[in-house]
C-alpha cells in the first residue's frame, strides 16, 4: 500500500512539473515573438497589434508570478498571436 501511495505522489508531482515547464516555455516563446516583432519595427509600423501583444505578454508574466498557469498560458498564446500579426504588418514575416 505504501508503495502505491508513493508512486502516486511521484506521478502527480511529475505531471505538475511538466505543466509548469510547458507554461514557462509558452511565456518564453511569447517573449521571443514580441522581441522579433519589435526588431522588425512593428512598434511603429503596426502599433495596435504590437501593443496588444505587449499587454497580453505583461498579463502572462503577472499570472505566472501569481501561479495561475492556465491564465498565463492563455495570455501568452494571445500575445504570440498579436506579435505574429504585428510582424506580418511590419514586413518581417512570411508573406
């Protein structure tokens, strides 16, 4: 019985760690997308999309610090969407 409980605890801990890593990767990817859009001049060429991406990224960072991984991931994904749109409009993306 002890062995089953121990295995269950280890399994649940592993799942929690993997979920945290996935969120961290998503937020990291959002940061990279935002940086790429900025480097392409999206801040001036596509300000609406760029600033939406930046705002969603800021919210993703905040939710990460608060420990809400689901919200952080959702905001990071929205940030990436707007970053990609800004990059397109700035002429830095695939056409």
